[in-house]
């Protein structure tokens, strides 16, 4: 009988042990991937905002052969008004030993490149993919992040009937002034109007509390009618100020009121009575007639 060598016996024993371990445990295992990141981000127009994501890669098995696995990080389902840049977008993990864990921090840069409706939630997904290795299956993990556009306030006002140097109203009469208010904000706004600088010679009435939609929810223009009544004549032009204080109706958190203003001049005049006008005309006719008569008499005496 042929005698077996010692190296052959050792090799056979190792193969038997390896085969037994492979039969006892799954041949392919997955890495555990966890993503820790802020799940809600508020952005301002054109501003760059950075958030940090911690990616933890762990395993609770002994790899057949130590492997290097590539982890790719990507933002998907990104809306068109937003840009996302991730640094680093990939990194390697050495899978060695049992119960291992690796933590990696990545920076996510978000920038709003287009104005959208304020406070409306948009969802992007942070997608982390592991490429797998010998005895290690590919892994895919997703984490949702809610992104919102912050409020940007911008309202304008203009007189629809502009007169230079200002608006004149006859004493005792009321004149309607139309002011066009345009909401360029990215949210519906509540507006409070206040007319300042009116003397006691005037009375004014107007709608002073109302809502103006944004262009994202409706017609963003509103015509405000101001009725000015002249109680008495004014000697000079008076400068008045129309203030509009406004804030978003669906604000999330505390927002300070913003203000815009419109300046214009007004004057009240007293109309000359028609009788007085006739008297003035008659007096002029008499004076002219007397001058003509005097001239004729003077000429006749010569």
C-alpha cells in the first residue's frame, strides 16, 4: 500500500474544512449600509448650502477572501430647479475580518438655480451603491431628502394714471386713483396698506387688507382703488406715501414683514364760479370798449 505524504494530508484536511464551512454558511453575503443625513433642507435662491452625510458600511460575517469594495454615492430624482454636487462621490472599503465597520463623511452641495414656489416640498434621493466583491453581493440603499425653497419677498406698486407733477382734485369732489400692485414673491402674500401724509383737507377710503396670489398659484396682480375726497383747497402740492406691508400667508416659521412704498403728489383746487367768470369777461369788454371810445374821441378833437 502506497504511503501518503504529510503535505498531501494537510492540504486534504484544509480543503475539507473549507468545504464544510462553505456548506454551513451562505456563499454570498451583503454589506450593511446606513445613511445618516438631514432629511429636510430649506434653500434660498442662488445660495449654496452644504450638508454632511455619514455613510456607515458594516458586515457581520467573515469574507472568504479579503476584498476591496467601491461605494458610489449619487443624488437621483433631482428637480430641474436644483443642482446637487457630492464630494467624494465614491470611496473604497476594505472588507477584512469579522464584524467590521467603516464610516465615511461626504459633503452634499445644493444650489437653487430657478425660483419656485416657497415651502413646497420636493423629494430627492441619496443613492448609495456598493459594487460587491468575492463572496459579497452588490448593495443598494436609498435615503430621501425633502428640499424646499425659502420665501423671497418682492412687491411693486405703480399709479395707472400718472400725472405730472401730481394728481389734482377739485374741492368737494372725490377722485378715484388706481394703483397696480404686482406680487413677484414666490408665495401668496397678505398685504396691509396705509396712506400716510394726508392733511386734514383730505379724506381717503381704500381696501387696506387683502391677499395677492403669487404667479405660481394665480393672478399675481391686483388693482387697488383709492378714493380721495378734497375737503378744502390746498395752496401747495402735498406729498403722500402709500405703504404696503406684506408677509407670506403659508409661512413656515417667523418672517418679518417687508415693506414697499409709492410716493406721489396731490393738490386740491377751488373751481372759479361761472358767474365770477362772466363778470371778469364783462369787465374786460367794458375796459376795452372805454379804451376804444377814448381813442376815437381823442382822434376827433384833432
